[in-house]
């Protein structure tokens, strides 16, 4: 089931979601009726439900609905909606034909909240992405124009500015001090129902989706739905400890897993966007993966822990410091590393020129390596992942070839990566690339691994046609990929 970001809902989408919600409610009611009550376990401890009624009245004036206007094509909207519905039945085999583009206006919405009295607000990047105009509606129905100060896709944080000096700013809490099981409250505009409050508990911390973002999410069971994006997550003291961002769902609606951006990370992004208009990130140049039981035994580890380096980029801070492929990082700046995501989160929160100190295990022996991070330029891919924004826009899912597949392809003096899935509305699908194709060359660059493909994608022009050489059912071919 995918992680869904709520990208603001049009009136058509709102009607669709309400219909789906009604159906889900009916199904859920039927399921509850079928439970054999006699088999339910008896609770051994009483659970006290937190009363947030006073808190809701206190913080609501600082929360606002975000209204976004975007110029899109009717064909694009219809194609996306149809593809989303039919993909459930046809999967990646679905093809949507090209249609003539007719300009249209889409009205979308989300949530934002004031963090300063002089009108600075936080929301999600995906709420305001591609917006032509942005306004906010306060709880007294006042509608004000908003200016986009800056937006960062990797963290999914955006900063808005409203003219004025007397806005009710919310107090900022410490997301690091959150405890699993602690009650939390969200306020937003799900399905357009303004100032809806929903409560729950912190289910887990430091959830990582590093292919898409660079922050360790707070997981809760707070009910979030389309329109909640960008809204505040509160602790019991009325302090903001997160920005509501996404859910884990196979239907697009709430299914018990919600994710929020820690406010500590969001405020760091806010300060950089406000001051510099962009976010500076540190670069180490490593590709880590988790350690499982078998790898722990192979690398003589007492238990599965640490981050195994599968690759160290040439001329990177990691290589200059002496890190090598096959090293297992056990600590980073005296912080124990249990999973690869722990390491990535620490690097993503670091600044360029910060010093690093890692404890590694190599050939069964532990040692300390030190060095200095540097600035991650725009054409560097995100830490530890092969996919980049450019690659994602192509609409491809790839994997490296197995040993048997490599041997079979070697008979034609070729090597490459296997296309495992193609997004029906992506650029690759429009060019005729199919699942099962083996990509051997992209833009005159030989492809041997997924990392090679990512490197080739980073050098593609913003517009134009490039060539992709493939093997399809043992037959070589060349496809022209048009980048728009």
C-alpha cells in the first residue's frame, strides 16, 4: 500500500472521496456487527482519554485553511483520475491515450498555521506546489492573500507570509521529547470540513521514507484525510510538535497510519528558506543498507545493527575520509546506528562543513574514521538512494540484474538494468518502454546498475529527446525518450 500525500482536493475529488468514505463506513459497520463479543479479551488496565476541548478553543485561531488555484488541463485531470481508478484493476498494464490539452482551473486546499505574529506560516510543499495564487481563510472567515516565501520538496515543508503584525502565533514544542503512546491532537480541513479536530497517540518515531523526503516522520493513529495536509500536530500542552503530511493507505483514505514532519526539522527548514530562500544540505556520498540476520553473521556482528555501505561515491567526503564499500557504520558522531535510516536522518539534519566521526567495522575489526561533510549540489542524488526526482518523473521502477540474467545478457555483449514497472502516465510509458525491458544505455551512457542509471538521469537535459537502448525479449532496440 502506498504512502499518499494529500495534494489539495478539487470539488470533483471531494465528491468522490465522500462517496468512498460512505461505502467504507457501511463496510466497517458490517464488520463490527460480525464480531463475537464473547471472544474479546478483557482489558487489564484502564485507559484515560485526554480531554482536548480547551486546547482546541485555544489554538484554533492560529490555524487557517489554505486555498490554492492552479492552472491545469482538463485532459490531465481526467487522465489522472481515470488512471488512479482503473489501475486497481489493470495494474501497470493500463495505458491512457494522449488527449488535447484544454486549460482549466483547479481549486485545491490544505491547512497552514502561524508560527510568528508577523504572519509567517508553515504548510506542506505538496499543498502549494504549482500554485498560481494562494490565499488563507482564518477561523473568523477572513480571507487573506499569501506569498510563498519558499518551498522544499525533500522535506515537504513550505513557508507562507501574510501581511500583518498581530497574528496569533502557536508555541513551538520539542518533537525530540515525544514519547510513544503520548496523546496528540490534529486540526485541519479534511474533505473541506474546516477546523476539524482529531486526536490519537504517537505510534512510533523516526519513520523514514528517504526516497521521497529527508525527515524522520512521527507516526500516529490520528485520523488524517485529504485537506489535513500542512496542519499542526499538538501535544497536550498546546505546543506544535509536527506538521501533518501523509498517510499509509491502499485506498487514499485514512487506514490508521498517519505521518507528521517533526517540528524541529520543519523549523530548521523554515529558518533556511526565510533567510536564504533555499535549503543547504550536507553530502557524505554513501549508499547504506540495513543489516539482516544473515549479513550480521557474515560481518561478525553480535546482532543485526548498523548501516552497511554498498557503495562510496568517488571524490566524496566519505571516500576522502577513508570509508569503503563493505564497511559497517556502527556509530555516527557518538550516536548508535541501528538501521540505515538512522544514519540518513543524522546526515540529512547536518549542515555543510560539519565534522563527522564514525565508528566502523571492517574485516571484523572496529576503528574510528573522521572527516568533514560538504554541500550537496543540486545534481547530487539524495543520500543513500538511487532514485532522484528526475528518475521519478520518468515513471520507472528498476532493479539490478541477477547473476543468471547477467550471464544470459552477456551472450549479446550487453549489460543493464531491468524495468520492473512503468507508470502509465509517465514519460517512459509515453515513449514505449515496457515492464520487462532491459535498459542497456541511456543518453550515450552505458548502464550496468541502477546507480549508473541514476547518474545518467542526473545529466539529462530539461527538454528534448534522448535515446534509450533496450533489450526486449532478446532483441535490441533504441527508443527516443522525449523529456517535457
